[in-house]
C-alpha cells in the first residue's frame, strides 16, 4: 500500500442499484461489508488510507433490502484499527441478521473476546498488509497465535493480505487448526509479479486444508474494470472449494460509494450459472461459516 489518502465519495442511492438477475436464495448473505459512523463518536486511526466513507448502518440496510440480502458479515475496517466499537454497535443494531469480524491487539484477554462473541463476532481479521514487511516465519507465528486464541470460541480467522504474502505462506496454511478465509479471491495481482501458477498452488493448498475463499473485491483485482478476465479464477475457486466459498460485496466499495453493488452481485450469474451451486455460496456456506440461521 502506498501513502496516498483516498478521497471517499458519497454513497449511491440504493433505489438506483441494479437488481439481481437471478432468484436470491432464502437466507442470502453478503460476507464482506464495512460500517462507519460519525468521527466524533468513532475516532479513526492516526494515518488512515482513506477519508471517512459514507457507510452508515442505515445505508447498509437500504442496500441489502434492495438486493434481497438477509444476512451480512460486518468486517472491521483498517480505518478504526483495533477499536471495534462502530462494528459492535452495528451488530447490536442489526441483531441476528449480522455477524462480526473483529481486529484485536495481541494482548486482548479472554473476557473481552467472550464479550465480543456475545454481541455476534465470529472471526478475527488479520491485517497482513500491516505486517507485510515481517519475515514470513513471524507472520506464520502470528497466525498460529491468533488461531489458538479463538479456537475455543469456534471462530475462524480471516486474512486481509497481499497476494505475495499469501503465496509465501502457502506451505504452512494446512497447519492451521481453525477454519480460515482469504479475502478478495487471494488478491494476487499481476502487477505484483504474481502468476496463474501461484494462484493454482494456493487453490491446491486450500483444497487440502481448512481454508475458505471469498469471491469479493473484483475491482481490486481487475482495476481496469474488465471483470470477465476474472471468471477463470472464480471458476477455479468454486470448482475446488464449492463447500467453502462465500460471496462478499465489499460495500461501501472504498473509496467509490457510487459503485453499483447490484452489478457486482450479478457477476455470480456468469461465474456460477448453476443455481444450486450459487445458492450454496450465497446462503448455505455462510450460514455454516458464521453460525447464521435461515
């Protein structure tokens, strides 16, 4: 990541979103959203990568209602670091519709984790962009410590990571004794020197471990908007990990609040044309991962 501060733009009116081009299953879940609130109440980290996005819970409700999404996982954004109050307050507001993914300090105690669990948190997000300069052995040790902390709660761990880091971690992923989820289809950017062979090796490792993959953030991978070129990657994920793939919108699409979340959802019609397979990704798989009821 560079030091440029991205300027967040206002959120698109949910009434203008493209509607799903297929029948949404009961219990459909968006497995990757963020929420934001007034800075006077929820202070940001000292050096955020972007300005405050237009991502209030009321706007999230509007988007999910427009697209027929019943559940969602609220992922702690880097904007707030390990101060999870905004995410936790949103969980209180949404109740059983939502689950949370927290970021925490290494010294957090079990009582604090238990309190988060009671409010709906079901995973830890590990920001490996923040730790990308660490030796790979230190990153692996950090992952194992994090997995050990949450194992008793039945949580999973979620990786927000540069593709080159997850590539280098691949040999140790099978050793993780909890479920783990990799964001944004692995985030393997050609501009970072990563190849299809690197991606295929990662998929092979995930298929023989407790790993999950998230179909999310296509605009982070195909920065030119040519999402068609991601279809072979999406199909490889679904073919290898059909029972361990989930979909996420990455709403509010930082920094572009004007992005059409509905058009991103409709990529699934092309990537996963089989309705039963698509329903599993949108409903059955996230229900199992997050402990949701239909």
